[in-house]
């Protein structure tokens, strides 16, 4: 009973919408993709620089490569998610139009 009441209270809240949570998930995932690419590239650059020249040039180059790689992979992820949402919307639209045609037969 308490769970049902809590669920009903959350549904009545204007900010609690599944679309908002989906958008929040996209933003968080994009950020994690970019930051993890920068972190891994920076870590690799740090240890390669520590092992070789010790002038921080390789570290800086790897940081820039991490930023580029992170943005590339993040944008690629966003495009893939937008395509998936478009495909779902198209399928729903086709299903809705298909249901109206079947009633007219």
C-alpha cells in the first residue's frame, strides 16, 4: 500500500517524467564517455612520459588525443541514441497507422 502511494505521489510531481530521466541518462553517459577517454589517455600519456622523456610533452599530446577521442565517441553515442529514438517513433507511428487501416477492412 505504501509503495502504491509513493508511486502515485511521484507520478503527480510535474518534474518526474520518464523523458526527463532519459535525457538525464543521455547527459550523464555522454559526460562519462568523454571523461573516461580523457582519464585513460592522460594516464597513458603520464606513464609513457615518465618512462621516456620526462618533459610533459607526451602527456599533453595524449590529453589532447583523449579530449578528441572522448568528444568523438560521445557524439557518436548521441547520434546512435537519436537514431534509436527516431526508429522507435517511426515504428510507433507505423503501428498507429496500421491499426487504423485494419479497422477499415
